[in-house]
């Protein structure tokens, strides 16, 4: 029997720690076709979500998926985020928390727009545009370029107000 990953347990523990200490827990999520979030708030394929008890309703932090209802610009939306896409959970006030590796399969960098409460599941055009592919193939004789500061390596936390 395969071992259960520790990530969902750590996320629940960090969430509880934030709430117990009066902090505002924020989730950093890398979006793809499996995430259900408001596309108008996605920046560079990522979204930061306030998951404090006063900001969300019916929060369910399962081993595979984190689901809740929240209001974005006054409209109630159902949010669904695979645990595998979460790259951070931290306290907004202090920045204390934890980052995680995101092992997203070779899925396009697109996100499904969160549906409004009572709205049908999906509509055409609800996906974010796919990430651009390289315009030209690289020269095999050219040495590989080092990864850019953004988009490569470990995720970093940035404070969003």
C-alpha cells in the first residue's frame, strides 16, 4: 500500500496554527486545468487565496482537493484547488508559513474559472489562454541558458495587499 503524502496534513496544521494565533492564512496556488478559481485574479499562472474563516464558507481541506466558497467582487464562487497545486500556505501578517514543491503533470498552464453559486459547471471560453510555446527551436550547438529568476526553481513568497 503506498504511503499517504504529508503535504495535506502539513497544510491543515499550518492553517490551524494561523487561525489559532489570529493570523490570516493565505494559500499560494499554481493554476492549471484542474484548478477552479476566478480567472480575473490569476497572475502569471498563480493566485493567492485568503482562506481565513471570515473570508470563506464551507472550507474542506481534504487529502486531494481543497474546496470552499468565497466572494470575489461581491459574487459567491465555488473554489476547488488540487493539493498538488498548492505551493505555499503562510500568515499574511508575518509571512511565516511553508512552501512546497508543485508536481503538476504536463498539463497546460490554464485554469478553469470558478463558477458562481447556482451557475452551470462550465462555459466555453472559461479557460485561461495556454502558455506560449517557444517561437523557435533552440540551436543544439548553443549551451543551455540558465533558468530565469521567475518561473524556475523553488517558488518564492511575495506579499500581496
